[in-house]
C-alpha cells in the first residue's frame, strides 16, 4: 500500500477513530484515501483504549509509509445530566422540570447534573439547552437547592446528555483532573496535537502549554472555539494557541445558530492573519453516517470552509461510528480537489508575516521561491526544515505548486500533516543542499513524479547564517 501525496488535496483531513474504523486495514485505507491526522476523542474511552488505538496508528504508518499524525481531543468540562428516574423521558412544550442539588433524582420530573455549582451559577431567565440544543428550557424559579424550568422546545431527554448554558458565566476549570491525566499521557506518548475543549481565555491555553512544557513535550496545542466567551477574546486565544478548531457543535448551541456561519468565517480570518492553522469541525458530512453520498448542502459546507481559508476539515461520527468511513474520506478529498481548482485562479497571497516563527530572511526566501517556481513552471517546491517552521510559513502562502516538506525528524514530519499544501517527506539526514537534491531526485524519478528536464525549486540553508534558510536553488532533473 502507498499514498501519492502530490495528487491529493492541499487541504488536510482529520478523521476521528472509533469502532467503525479501528481495524488496522480500515485505518490504512483511510490514510491512503487522504487522512492526514487521526483524532482520538478522550471523551470516549480510557487511556488503555487510547494506547491500543495509538499502537494501531503507528503500525499503519509503517504499512503505508506516510507519517499520519495524531490529535488527542481532551473532553474538557462538559456538563452532563445525571441518571434519570425515567429514561428516556419525553417532554412537551410547557412542561415543568426541576434541577435539584445532589446526584440522586427521586421523581421523573427531577434532573441532576455532574456540575455541582449549576444551581448556584444559573439564574432566573437563563436558557438551558439539552441534547446538542434540540431541547430548550428556560429557568422560571430558583431556590437554594433547585431550579424550576419550563420546556420551550419538546423532545426526548436521556441520562448523561450534554447540557449547554448559553450566556451563563461558569467558574468551572478549563481542564478537569481527567483532562490533566490525559494530557500527561499524551506528552509521555509523543502525541502530535492536543486540543483544549471549551477554551474561554488565553490563560486556559497557557495552562495546558505550561503543563506540557513541564514534561518537555513537543505537542502543538489546538484551542477549540465553542463558547461565546472565546469569541469575545478570540484574538488573544489565537495568539496563545498553536492552532484553532472551529467546534461548531457546541458553538452552534452556545450562540444563535444563525450566528455560526459568520463566526466561522471570522475565526478562519483571524487565524489566517496570525498564521495559525485552523480546523473546521462537526457535521461536515453528517448524513454519511448512514448514506454513501452526502447532501448537496454538506458538500457546499466543506467547499465553503476551504474557500474561506481552512487548513483542515474534520470528520467525527462519519468515520468513528458511521457505516461508510472510507467512502466519507474519499468523498471529502474529492470535494476538496474540485474546490481547490477555483482557488488556483485567485490572486496570489501577499507575503505572510513570519510573526516571529522563522527568521525574516527565511520568510522572504520561502515566499519568493514559490513565485519563481510558478514563473518557470516548476514541478515541485522542496522546503528543508528541522522544526517545521519554514513549512508552516510556506503553507500560509497558498501556492499551488506541489510542495515537499523535507525533514529528518519524524516529529516534524507528523506536525506538517496539519499544514495546508505541505506534503511531508523523510530524508535520513539534512546534511547539505547536494545530498538533499540527490535524495529528492532519486525519490521523484523512482515514483514517476519527476522526469528528465523537470525543474525543482529548493529552499534550504548554507549554514553561514545560523538557523536561516538563505539559499534558493533551481535544479533541473538530469539524465542518469
């Protein structure tokens, strides 16, 4: 099995691992079809489950020869219902229910929560949303030990369903003890990305980063935007994080669903300005849980995220529990390829600001290498990088000449799996420009990607300026 990275979409695909795709053969097929990052959802399972999945992903890397990355998605302080007396419970408009203090409900109309301060911090007039917003209630009366609510939107309530409290300021910590333990597990197991659920401030992000720094971990922190508070201080959160996820599931409940598309566009725009990768997530191909084809609206949703500038799109239940995980990935890749054809005709992006991520000389050389590659109709741009910083800057240029991110670091290769348009390629050692050219030429000719006379533009360094890419080379593939 192998994967031809130069003929796939530039936008990256994140796929959630679950019962539907946990078999190694299916995981390998998902990578071949275009998955760049596998997501492990820490809200479902224990560390032994995560370890089992990680072992399979590592095996798949060897089978396919592609450094697919891993993202551990911390559950965060998700507020949930306790055990219902009557489960499930059908509720109708106008019906009254009561949240009571404690964890034991005694009557069918009584509700409990895993958040002990819920009754203290929710007030009269506040909205309470259940089951991802499908059931809506409003608090009409508050006592020391209870909240009386009236149902505004009917539906079915089940034990341990999620609770959303739009507009309510909660004192709950951004990381529960379980999240801390899972983050430490991720650090010990060399996980590439860790996402922080329900981030509300830059300090929340800093807390996770400090924890990882104490473990000397290299994981990138992805802040999930799914609270109104996060939108209020969006720029500060983007500055603090290594990347962002537009988590539209809870965000679409915490704010008016009519606001969600505009919020998504704003989040993507801020990430583009600040050179941070951004993942758009939740319900992208939702109908493919049970159907082999998505709806036209879902295909348009994926396309619009790409046109807005998303670096990656994520599949959740579609691959974790859906009936057609491989077809879902293949479909998303096809939508991306067609959509990206439209982007090719747009005006070239201005030189991105390095924002301190790389040396200004590196940023300038990388930018102009892509312009030279276009002007000479080069077959390939090759960026040599030890840490991935140069490839990070290159990805923000949105140039359509295929780009190899070449490194001798496995960690760096996996990190580049989230960078738009960067195809990771391993070399044994980044020693000199001559050895780099020889390695890429041999690889390109052996795979049929490069032919005699093809031009390749290389971005690398001379070693004269420390940690700087100050050398741009144009090489023409010779005859043997």
